[in-house]
């Protein structure tokens, strides 16, 4: 640390050096049920990081812990170097952490426009430009949209809140491959052009590793290995046999 920096300037400099999101030694779970154990993980600006692992590994729990819905019993989750522990979910969202849950959490009777108006902040990205498919149905109710259109709306709703990081749970679930590719393409585009960090839970390992910069493998609540997407791809059969029990 530069000795000339002190007070707010030092704190600002530290926040600038810190990764966007850093989990260190995180233990978390539901009441007596311990799920995450000593989890260390980082996401930098503009980076797509994938979190892989078998069913029940704790992937959703990890995302929920980052957005304040799951109790962290020890360790820290820091955003721009500042701890999020003890911060309520809506305040975490306001700080720039947007969560797109697996079930998308849309309101079936609200229209596309109404969903976006609920979370839009001044200066938000033009999501209708990003997703012309849903621009054409801005007065349609979410409950009447296809799965792919709903996923676009869920992503658009997250993006209009001007997030710095997107936590995305199982985006590809139940969608046609062509839609999935299109959504991953959009994530890559916004990560590169806006510097948004993405932490992405995905069951389709090779799909995720094709679009991510780096990845972590979680099994039994612990990070078992991590690396660049290229490294994990090259080691995948060994990783799968060692940690996922599906040799
Ligand atoms: N609300 C809850 N209360 C108690 N235990 C829970 C709760 N939600 C999840 N769990 C348990 O926590 C563990 C991790 O679940 P989690 O949903 O985080 O896994 P996951 O890796 O997302 O799995 P999947 O790939 O099936 O989505 C599981 O053993 C699960 O049964
Ligand atoms: Mg899950």
C-alpha cells in the first residue's frame, strides 16, 4: 500500500485492487445443515467464471450466499473488497450484485415492460437492443412467453439494474441448444463490453467451459479444483473421475 494514501483514498485504492467478488474460507448452510466448507473463489471484472459440480454439491447455495439469502457461518464474501456479510439481500442487489435464479422468478401476470420498470435504474443498458425478441412482446405477460423468452426477460431484468456482477443459476435448463448458445453469446458480449463479471452455475460442462474464462469444481460443498477453462477442459476426464464419481 502506498504510504501517501490514507483514509478514504486508501480504502478506495484497496477496493480498486480487489477482485469484484471474493469468497474466502466460506462456510455456509441452512440451520444445522452445513453445505459450503472453506470455499475460496474469485471473479474479476469482465470475467465469466463457471461453477461446476454434481447435483447437491452446493452450487445454488453458493450463489444464494453471495446474494445474502443463505447464512454464512464463517469466512467472508467481499464485493470490491468490502464485506457483504450481514447485508440484507435487497441492499446487496442495490450494490450491484444481480442474481438470476434457476426458476427465473418472473411474475406470470406482469408484462415484459412492467418487469423491466420494476428494476430499471437510470443509464441502464438498452436491453431491447440486446434482446429484440422480447422488444417485440413488451406488452406480453411473462406467463405466456416461451422458456427462452422468459430467460431473456430474466437476464434483461437483471441487466437494467446496472449490475457489476451477474450470478446465473442453470441458465440452460430446459432450453433448446440454439437459444442457449444465443444467451451465452450475449453474456460474453456484455462481459467484454461492459466489464460485468459473471458467476455461472451450469450442468453442461463443455458448454460452460466453451464460454467461460475460468472454472471451479465444487463437490460435497468444497472446491475440489479450479483453473482456466482450457486447463479444465484438457483435464476433464481426470477431474470427472476424481471428484464427480462418474469415471
Ligand atoms: N432450504 C434448504 N434447507 C436445507 N437443506 C438444503 C436447502 N436447500 C438445499 N439444501 C441442501 O444443500 C445441499 C446443496 O444444495 P444445492 O441446491 O446448493 O446444490 P446444487 O449444487 O445447486 O445442486 P443441483 O445441481 O441439483 O441444483 C443439498 O444437500 C441440499 O439438499
Ligand atoms: Mg442448484
